[in-house]
């Protein structure tokens, strides 16, 4: 084994161990909150106790859906803050802001937001209406947990706290760490695949993989990790809000929204990344 191969192997193992530590730390934080809730929750004031627990002393208590999701949010936040310094170090080292990076101009920001919303809605509706979601028991269990909470709690956790933590881990550390070893495109697809597997079921995995590629491309284009966080946040919020507002929509309306969203995403991505190339190619010809 050459010195370069040995160094790459060590780098891969560092990433693997860091990722395992991140997952275990989140699990420990969640467990500590759950244990504390069962221990102290019944003694708290009734409104607080009712928000955290359902049940009674005789039949036992169970953590409510909103509090379970909020506990998950606290774990995301704490784990994100724990790895923030390392993620920003990797960001500065492996994806620095250089003169060839895109500036965050108003047109770039607006088109990126439209593309993120369009991709998230089109993929979400396509997965739901195609029947793929119904054949995955793991997805149905995950969705039941995600939507067992109140809307404000889900809005906060899925819209802000989980994207904050996941972007620091998956783009800040894993993607940048893999880019140190592999070419950029290989690192992009590898980290997107890891992000898909991390979601634990095939339905969310497909959604996560495709959106991850777009998130990484936006990040790589700007060299700004907070752009990745912003795109992830917009995608999550779009999907989460759509699930609530679309309950009374007909199947035809959903397919229409899917088509319009896909078209908006395609046009925005073309204007963002291909329009200037096409113009420069025509000028050169």
C-alpha cells in the first residue's frame, strides 16, 4: 500500500468514526431527554405535563408526538453545535469562497429558492401519488411519527433544526471529507447516497438522494455552506407545508401542482447553471 492509499484509508475511517459518533451522540441526547421526561414530567405543572406526556400513574405514561419530535429537534441542535467547528473548518479548507464562485445576487437567490421549492414539491407529490409510498412500511411509520406533532413543532424541527445539523454533518464534514479523497462528482454522489441511506427507507432515500445532489451543487457553486442549509430548509418546509395544505386537493389538482413545480424547477435550474453557458457557446460559434 502506497503512502497516498494509506492516508486515504485513514481519512475514510476518520469520516466513518465521526459519523458513528454523531449518530450515537444524538441517540444519547434523545435518550437523556426521554428519561428526564418520564422522571420529572408528571411532577411538572399540568399544562407542561400534558404537553409532554399522555396517560396516568396507574396505566403508565407515554411521550406525546409533539414532545417526541421536539426532543429530536433538541438532539439535532446540540449535535449540530457539537460538530459546527469541524464542519466550518472543513468548509474553509476544502470548499473555500474563491473568485470563481457565484455571488449571492438577488436573481441567484430567487432562482435557487424557486428550484428548491419546485424540486421538493414535484418529488414529494410524485412519490405519494405514484403509490410508491404505500408499499413501504418503514416510510409509513416514519411519516406517522413526523406528522404526529403539532404544526409549529414540526415547522421548527424539520424546517430549521434538522437541516442545520444535517448540513454540518453531510455537506460540511462528509462531503468535504470525501472530496479530499475522491473527485468532486464522485464525492457528491457518494455523500448523496449516504444521505439517502441515513433516512432508513427507500421512499425517503430516493427523495433525499436527488435533493442532496442539488444541495451539493448549490454549495459547490457558491462555496457557502449556509446556502446548502438554506436550500435544505426550503425543501423541507415546502414538503412539510404541502402535506398539510393539500389534504383536500383532488388527484388532478395534485398532478397539476406536480407538473407546474417540475417545470418551475427545470426552468430555474436551466437559468442558474446552463443559460449563460449556452449564450457563451453561441457567441463563440
